[in-house]
C-alpha cells in the first residue's frame, strides 16, 4: 500500500498540481497587493475622492459588514482573470492553432449514399437505413 501511495504522489500530474497551487498562491498575493496599493489609489486619483475600499462598511444590529473588502477581492479576481486570459490562455490557443494548421485531418465519418446520414468511415452497413456499404480500408 505504501508503494502505491508513493507511485500516486510521484505521478507527474500530482506534482504539477502542487506546483500550480504554490505558484497560484504566490500570484494571488502579488495581485492582491497590486489591487490594494496600485489600482485602488488609481481609482481614487481618477474619481478625485479619497477612496479606500477597505474602510467601506455598514453596521446592522451590532454586526459590521466590510463590503469594501469584498470590492477589493472582486477587483483582485478580475485582475487575475485578465492576466491569465491574456498571458496564458490566448497565447496557448494561438500556439495550438498554429501547430494544428498544417496537420491533415483524416475523416472519421462518411455519408450513406442512400439516406445521406453520417456513419463511421469503417461501417459496412448504414445504421439508419441498413443498406450495405463498400468497406474503406
């Protein structure tokens, strides 16, 4: 059982996941700091008021609700989403499209000459109208 656990832990995808979590945690602190120390003051400079979202709150029956902190978290999330989209997702999609561009795609389906239904290329009989077909090898 210990050997099975060791194999599981040393599998590539588990190690990759652990590295991704660690990098994501570090990236989160960077983006949170960026939001709190750069973006919020930028909004303050544009709007002209001394806005500090962390100080925004309201009280209800003695409980304090810090909705400014929620605003900062939302802005942090949006910054992370924008960075990941433009610096990770878009380049990977572009590279994937470039790598797939020159590959010839072999068809996996053919059209039945009788009923015009799509059927697997290696089918010997149409699943819809049951006509016998020529075998493609």
